[in-house]
C-alpha cells in the first residue's frame, strides 16, 4: 500500500472518528458485521485519482465521511393545498408521523405573484398548492410550528423574495434569531426561463433581486440556503439525465459568477448554495448522475472560481422522485416506482428527499397517499440496510463508467453554452428550450412505438379500469375565503404606511440599494404579495419569452 493511499485512508478514518454516529448496530439481515466503507486494496493510486475517500475532494463518494451512519437524510414531504389553515394541519400531521423537515407547495397565483383576488387567479386559488397572499396567510400557515427548530423549504421562484420576507417576518414575530434559521428558498429563476415558465421580471432584473438576496443572507442569515439550483423541473420538462445535470450546474455557475461580480467573495456565499435534482426511472443512471454532479462542481469551483473552503466545494442536494414517471393508469404502481427512485437518491448520497404520492397525476396528495410516501422513505432508512455503507456502489464497473461518461458529456454542454455567450444569452436565444423539446419528443416517440415500455400505459394494461384510491378534493369555498381575508386585511391595515413603503421599494429598484430589508419592512406593514410584486414591476417590467420552434 502506497504512502499516499495510507495518508488519505488515515485522514478519512480520523474524519469518521470526529463525526457523529447514529446509535445503531450495523449488521446485514443475516447478522454479519458491515463495514462503513469498501474500497480496493490494490491499484490504489487510480482509486485516489478519480474517487478518493468519502468526505474528501472531489467528493465523488459523498460529502460526508460517514454519510447516513452520522445522520439520515431530511425527510421533507412537499405539501400544500387550499387555505393556509388546511395546509398547517397537514404539516402538523406529517411532523407527527415522523417527517423531519417542511416543504411548502404554493398555488399557481402565488407562484406567479398574484393575490387571490386578482382576475387571473380565478379558479386557481388553493388548487395546486396553498394560497398565500400576505403575511397574515403565512402566520396561519406556520401557526404552532416553531421556525427556529425546523428546516423549511419553499418551492417558489418569480416572487421568491416576497415569500422569503413573509417567512422572516413570521420567524421574527415568534422571537426567533434569524441568523440561526435553517431552511431553503428555491429562488432559481434561470430554470424558470429554461423549463417551468413561472417568471415575472426579465433575466437581468431577476438576477439583481437574487444577488440582493444572497448579499442579505450572507450577512444576516448565514445558515440559510439562498438558492436551490433546480434540475428537477428541467427533467420534468422532458430533458435527459445528462441535460438535467449539465443545465443545472451551468445555472449554478452562472449564479456564482454574478455573485462574484456583485462584490462577494466566493467562499462567503457558495456554501449556502444547494441543488435540487430529479430521481428518474433509470436506476443506475440516476446514481451516476449524483456522483458526477459532486465531482464536476468540486473541480470547477476550485479551478475556475478559486474556491478554497471545503464547504464551497461540496455539492449538497435535495432530491424528489420523478412526477413525470407517475401514471394515472394503475396508480398503485406509482408506490413501487417511487420506492426505487427514492432508493437511487439514497444510494447517490442525497441530503434531503421528497417521495411523490401515488395519486399525484390525479389530484394533490391525499393524507393516506402522503403517509405511504413518507413510509417509503422510512422503510429505506430503517429497514433496508443500505444506509450502513457509504457509496456502496462505488467501484462498480458499470456505475463508474456511467459516472465518467456523464461527466464527459456535461463538459461538452458547458463548451456549447460558453460558445453561445453563457447561460442568459443561451436562454434568450432559446437554446435550452430547443434541446429539452427535442429530448421530450424523442422520449414520446419511443413510448408510442413501444421501444420504451410504460407499465399500465402502453403494455400490461387493463380494460375499464376504475380508480379506487382516495381523491383529495379542494373545497369550493377556498377562493372566496381567501378573497374575504384580503378585504379584511386591507380594511384594518394603515394604507398610507403601506403606500409609502411600496413607493420606497419602487424608488430603490432604480438604484443599487439592497431591496430585501425594504421588502421585509413592507411585508410587516401587511403589503400583499401582488402589491409587492407590482412595486418592482413598475421599474423592472415583465419578461416576454421569444417563441421557440
């Protein structure tokens, strides 16, 4: 054994001894002892060049030396429907059932920055998530939930900074020290332009707001994840695994470049960037994707952007199982699909996980379906034994070849994006959108021709199939209740103060002043979501996408 290999092995063992250990015995189902890590005892220099040990650069085998033996991933079920009060009850139920983090799903009006009483909100209030139009709604959403003790993720982008302001205001009203808050704001506007299409302001103006957010949190909330760079929706739009990885990392590097240009040191903000990946159908491909993601991020951050802190080099990510893969036909099959997708995420080393419910192609998750999805994570974590070993598939000829191939293909995409002038010019000319559209069309052609089998859809089908699972129905009264709440709010607040605070945001939008403190201040005065959005829209305008054919 070489001295170099012995040095790295010794460091890894020291890191493990300094890490917390969960108090479980680690044995196989037959009672045999299971080692924490398996690695070659020959050709060790080749091993160090590509893999190294877990918790060591370039982190192919994981960012922690002991991974899940120290702590299981955060089980964070995505939830939200109807009124804030109804979602609050779902949150409390899931926490009672063993969920370890909250993840908020907002309705379409909220995602697009409209209040519940806006004409374009008609028929959509509370339908695909919870309706939030004001600080009052956010207070109800987290009533009885101590934000200082639980990590909250919020999946929202166009008006993300405003929901962040509501969240901070609620935490302050609870007496929390915001510098200790632990949570994540998706806040990834680039993938909205690429895939999901829930934008408000144009790219440059949107990036200005996000940089204000990064600067504010770097100073005031150092434990808060300012952006969750999302490949999930890129994949849901129809991309391949390689496209998901390449476009997501390219977006991440774009945020890094803008933050550096804004005057921040890379090691000040990079540790609070996180990622959000899809876990799709090809089991080994997904595992390789996560391993390649860590390695690419570490190398580029170190070589191109000069990051020195280990925390800047470690790619941390949340995973959600593939909504696109779920079927309305034979929905019980979705439980199995979700289980092996979740297993791939765990074997790939995810830090946080959401498992989709079996009914999500038919409705928002029922309480029963959400419980089954949560139990799926708990079964993997506590019964399968896969958490006993770090990167148990590391060294597999197939997995390593997939990881290396994916890495090479991602760098090819980086070169193409650079040729086009970078991420934002590529967005403006529709490059990403065309690549995804072509991949989605190819997938559908393979399904239509049965070159790709979808169980229950194009093979193994049933005649006259009836849906026999519980279906969550959103009450018809939700929209009127939310509109009535807004009327009461506007009648009770000091409207002169609100108008003055909204004008201050508009004025600051014309300067380089950081907008975040002003938005939080206006939120505390009970300015609504739509009013806050419009106060910046006066200056920033709205984005109109160029048609892509």
